[in-house]
C-alpha cells in the first residue's frame, strides 16, 4: 500500500507543467472570439477551415506527448531564478514561451508562409497567450513552476500540486466555458487600454509579480510539507485567476486584430 502511495505521490509531483486545463483554454479563446473584429473573425475562420479559436485552443497541449513534438514542451513556460526579475531574462536553449510567442506571432500574418504553416502558428499562439497568463508558467526552476510543490486540496481531500491548482482548480466548476467567458467578458472595464497593449515580456512580468499571491500560504509558509490549502486560498485567488483569463482573452483578440487587419 505504502509503495503504491509513494508511486502515486511521485507521479503527481513530477508531472510536467500542462498549463491551464482544457476548460480554461476554451474560456480564454471564447473571450477572444467576443472581441475580434468581423474581418479578423472571417480570416481566422478561413485559416482554421471553419474551426473557431476555442476549438483549437488546447491543441498545443494535446501534441506534447508525441515524440515529433517533444521539443515543443519547453515553449509553454519560462523559468526565472528566484530573486531575479524579468529584466534578467535570457532566452533558453531550445526556446521558451517568450521566444515562441514572438516566433509564432509574426508567422500568422506573413503571406510568404504557407497556409498550413500560418494555421499551425495561429494554433500555437492562441494557446501560448493563455499559458503565459497562468502565473506559474513564469515559474521558478527550483519547484518547476509549482509542479514540485505538493498540496492537499482540502475541498476534494486529494493530493495535487500548486501548479495544478492554478491550472484549473481555482475556477468555478459550476459554470460552463460558455457561461464563464460571458461572465468575465462582461467585467471588461474601461481601464483595459492601460493593459491591452503591453508586450509579451510585460505579461510575463505580471505573472511573476502575482507570485506574491500564489505563494502566500499564511501561517503555513514555513510549515512542513505538504501544504493544506482550501476555501480561504480559493476565495482569495479565484478573482486573480479570472482576471488573468480576461486579460489573456482580450489581449489575444487585440493582437489577432492587429495581425489580420
Ligand atoms: Zn500549454
């Protein structure tokens, strides 16, 4: 029994970062769909052969396990050393999420590229804009972006890790992705011009700065592992996760509108 538990434990904490789960990716893409211009929506529809952004938003996660695409795993995140700022960032060997966002964004509207290449670039870009807004995708290598930080998630009484909590356990299970996108898109406020045009690096910096909430475990900060987190952590951080999904969706639309204008 003990051995089984150890195996489960090790496989849980060593899982690679997977990013927002499918539902969260769908929500972000649906927010973006609501903010596309007609012209952009039409061009995307043709490039994706009738699919919508929300249909392909999770594709980049589904291919990671294929050996052909194993090199793409590192494009979903960037690691910053503890105590360093985004200004110290240097592109990692083999690329990282900041490198990949640049690389794919410019291909989307490059008419010298083939249609299939532009489609693939769009599918990566849609996914990665969402990923970089998940605070732990700009993570510390020490705990592999929270993947190596075991947590007992109290409401479900199960062992997870900090990364998984931010991937999908903070959002409400009671809303469909459609209802969620509508709800958070309605909260789009007039101050959006302050954050809409920021750069990919600024988005990463925001994620890094959100670690003050992500790693705030109250009295458990120095306690033994694993951590116990529950309603208090969820209530405090759900609005943070929802704001990140809104920003990701609105910014995705803004950048796509520019690319297809
Ligand atoms: Zn991902």
